[in-house]
C-alpha cells in the first residue's frame, strides 16, 4: 500500500493582496510569498508581466478552490504610453522597430480613446502568455516564431486620460478579463497614425481588491520579522472576498449539514437561478462555499471549503 505523501508547510487559508514589484515573474513572487508564509499550498490568480507592478492576489489553502473567480474578474490598470515608436514586444523591454512623427492634439487623443471604450476586438500579442500546443506565445516569439492568433472580444469599461505631454501619456483602464493592455496601447497608437508602446504598467485592481489592500514584499518581510507567521496571517483577506459578486444564502445548522454531505437542500427566499455564496448561521456566519440553484429551486453544493472562515 502506497504511503500518502506528507504535505510540507503549514495550513494557511485566505487571500493575500500582493503589490508585485517590477522585474520579476508572477511565479517567482508566488514562491517567495509561499516560503515567507511557510504555507503548504498557494497559487496566484493570473500572471502579471515582469514589466508590470501592482495588485496580484495570492490564494492560500482552501482559497485556491475559488481562484478562477478572481481570474475571471474585471481588472484595473494605469498604463504609461510613448507615442511615435513601435517596439517588437509592445513595451519598453522590446527593440524599437519603427518610428513615426507625432502630430495630434490632446483632444484628438481623447476622441480616439472614446473609440476604444465598450466592446472591442483584440488580436493578442505574440508576447502574451496564451499557449499554443502547450507553449506560451512569448516563448515562441523569442525563438523568432510567429503563429496566427484569433481575435477575441473584450470590454473596456473605462478609458480615461490622466496625463498628456505630446509624445507621452498615462491612461487609466477598467476592463474585462483577457484584455491585453499592450495590444490596446498599440492599437491606439495605430489609430493615431504614429504607433505607440507601453512604458509602464500598474494593476490597480483585480475584482474586489485594490492597491489599498495590497502589501509589498518589503512590508511583508518587516511584518514577519516583528510578529512571525501569526502576524502575517492577520493580513489575509477572507476566502469569500473573492466571491462578493455572488448573492448570499444563509443556511441553518441542519440544512448546512445535509448540504455538506453533498445533498441539494431547499432554502426559503433563495435566488431562483445561478451560483450563490453559502453560509451557516451562528454567532458569526461561517462560509461554506459555492452552491448552484437547481431547476426545482433547491441549492446544490458545487465547491465547499473544508474549514469555516
């Protein structure tokens, strides 16, 4: 009989909102944070380019069951732009491949930004993390290989100009999942007839989490030195914060028991369709997980936690 592999690290459950620093991959900072917390299980919620900084939620333990909801959530960014130059990668790390004169006004830029608000079509960059036959596009691009990419529709909910100085600008973007800011900036540059690339990129929000909730690795190191793992755990957001857009359903103790055994249950005044957040009533609500409303009105368990948080 094979022995069960012993899990290394301590049980940690919750969500850390990291303010990712520039110049490192999301996987590298994930491993740093996992080691700092001494956690048995952790995962991030969608990669940020090494160039990018800002909000990167890290899910620990049972929270990893719900990371897809943060992957699918809207995002917010501040992006620096340089007009008049195109680079191979669409950002400051790539070699310049074309230069053109810049001769548009601030008003013309504002008018162009309006054209990119709402549902738009994007062709992902060859330097994106999309995989083709198991290989990320950016790896193929670095080998000089270019493959056909299908256009995809994304939604730009907000696109505003925060600063402008003739050949440079900064924009604020609120967008749906899957939006490529480098592609957006390149497309804006083409619409203006001069080309453009991203000089800086900072993610300001991911779902319900913002920079106000975020900690740098330096801040986390200091907290750990002063208070150890217990102090670090105090910085974690509750698991159910990732699911704030789902309606809440509260169950009694008996109903919660049957649901925890995998049985659909009837809950008065529950929503009539869709997914819901499930809680057990008590002196404090205990988060149970996610359920789905069946055609007959009962709530079926879909993803439950093994702890109450």
